[in-house]
C-alpha cells in the first residue's frame, strides 16, 4: 500500500511543506527526496515544533537567521528575550537596506517574488517586536473587508475582489520577506515602492507572469494607499503615484479564434446541452455568466429576439436567436420564472461564492461541460476557452460589417455611434443569421 503523508513534498525546493491556518510553512529539515523516510520523520517532528510555536505553546524552532535549532538544543539556545530586544529605531532603519528571512528560494518563489541577493542579511520576522501603530497587515485586511462588502452588495464583481486580494497579499508578503522590521503603513516609503516595482519587472522579464499581471499588482497597491489617505489612516502618500503603473505598456493582444472546422468537430457528438451552450455563445456573443443569467423576461419567444443589459457592462443589447438555437432552448427551457437554463440539480449554471478561508469559489457548469467536450474532441492542450466562441463570431461580423461588432459584443458606445447602431439592429440580425449556416447549424 502507498504511504500516507501528513506533509506535502515540494520537489523543486527539496523539502516538506505544511499548510496551517491559511499559511504555508516550508520545513527546513534536509531531505534527500520524498523516499527519504528518516528525513520525512524529522520533518514531522519539526512541524510539531512549528505548530506549537504558531499556537503559542512553545518557542520558535528557528534562530534569528532562520536556521533550524536542533531539538536537543531548543531550550538552551533560545529564550523569549531574543524577540524583545528590537527597539523601534531598528524599524526606522530597516527600509534603508532590503533584507529577507527565508533562505529557502522555494518559499519565496511560491509567493510570486524572488529573494534579494543580500544573502548575508537574513532577519527573522519574529525578531521584530510587535508594537502599537497602524500595521500594514491589519489595514490591508480592512480595505479587503470593505471590498468584500461591496462585492456582496453587488457593487463589485467577486472576481475583482479576489484579484485585489491576491495582488495586495503579494505586496504584503514582499514587505514581510524583504523588510520584516517595517510593520507600520507609515514606514512604507518611496524606496520600498520603487524596489517592489523593479522586482516585479524582473519577474516579468524572466517570464514568471505577464505585463497585465504586473499592472494589476501596481495599480492595486496605488488604490490601497490612496484609500488609506482618503480614510485618514495615512497622512500622505509615500510618493507621487500617478505614474507608478503608467510605465507598463501592454503588448498588442494576438487574436485567437476557433476555426469553422474546429467548431463543427466540437459540436459533433456533443450532448444537446453542450451544443446549446456553444450555439448561444456564437449566436449571441454570450459568455458563461450571460447564459447563466438569461431570464424568461428578456426573451420574446415568438420573434426570438432577446433584449437585455449585458451582465458585465450594463449596456443594453438586442440579439436574435437562430431558429436552431430557439428550438434547442425551448427543449431545455426550465419551468417557471427566473433563469431559462438551470443545472441538472435545478440550481444556477454559474455560482460564485466566498468560502470560509476567504477564497473565491466558482462553480461553472458550462465550463465543465465544455472542457469535457474539448478533451474528447482532441483539443485538451488548445489555449482557447469557451469565451473564444464569442470572439470568433465577432471576428466574422468584423470582416463584413465592422460598424456592428461593438453592438454584437455589447461594448459601450458613445453618443452618435450608439444612436447609429440602434437604428441598424435589423442589419445586425442579418449578419448573425448568416453565422448559423457558416458554422453548420442550419442542417
């Protein structure tokens, strides 16, 4: 029988890891590999000491430099006094030189940033005495709690809240690793912000993530700091931030579409439900959330015309169902008021919620159904998702009627152009009707 492990093996770091109370702890016991039984048992003993430390039932098993104290020397080499001799003036000097406490690069890289080259300047975060003041972590949580309340009210997308949380956590972890003595938000200065931006650019250059992620990270930090000033939690901004993220010029996106033959292959042998999802995406330019929120009151079942506000932008849109789409939609139409399509349990097709650990959980029945068909059709590695059907249909309209593409996609239009598009919905219907035969749904 295979062994059962209480710890998780981290191959690239050659160490064991444990997740506890929402945090990951990379254990420092040296191991030759996952099969090293003695190393695993020693790591388990280290974890027991770490857990006791985290629960306030024992001292830290690490020295000020982050090294693991041997078990037999724990009581002789360490006392609580080592954590109480860091005066506030050390915190004031900490921002002058970047420092880090984790000697394990796997721990740092797993959080989205790299260690500094100052390997001789290693400081334990526990060596920094907790003192009164407006702490960075507390104020980060305060802002995120407010964003979460906005999301629950419907004023903010849950996905946006989740992204804000991820990006701000990255910044807070960066400070905790590289400037452990900096705990007050007022101690964040221009130098720290510049180093953070330079380090993130370094990771982009090495292909760790895209420029889009970089810009999100920088903009989230700016948004948080400005909120602190607005709420009188910070006297002034550390520096002028109007240009902090402005230097990130995104690369021109490369259009990616499904071909007509690929669509025909995906639809072939698909279940009626999956086929209907694909047809709604191509016919109406819908994404999963648009399909999941399609309501009975939005549809004129006789003419097949749907009039609604697009879920993402709130822009009023009109579209006409193909005869084949209308027929399938009637077959799978739910009974009663509310969403036209429900899952097999009678619930919504797409549900977003926040779990007990404050993580965003998305249950998307449409994506799951499509992913199954995608794998069965031999497109498992294709870097195209369900949302690319919408782009594919828009591309076909762009070829012959570019002035109608924005209307099909539900993009915001200004003044005269909005008036012009609304007068030409009949023309839009003609072009979307043409797509039915192009993609082979009129047979």
